[in-house]
C-alpha cells in the first residue's frame, strides 16, 4: 500500500508539506490533499478532505 502522504515522499515539498488549510484555517498542518475549487485546485488537510467526501463541509 502506498504511503505518499508520509515521511519520505513529502521531504522535497516546501515546508515539508505543512501550511495553513484554506478550509478550516488551521496552521502548521499537513496540506497534501488536492481538491477542486471551481476551476482551481487547492491543497487541504486530511480531516477537511474526509469531511468534504462525507458532505459535512464544502470548499
């Protein structure tokens, strides 16, 4: 099973994949999951990705 959002795969990303999630506004959290917002793609955190998938949040 792939572990693309852990350790070695995120070392080359700026700030090691950490930043502020545009959905929940938490800072210094891993923002590795791409989500389409209109015509653009934004990177969001894991919990927001799951919430959007289940329909409790929107981008």
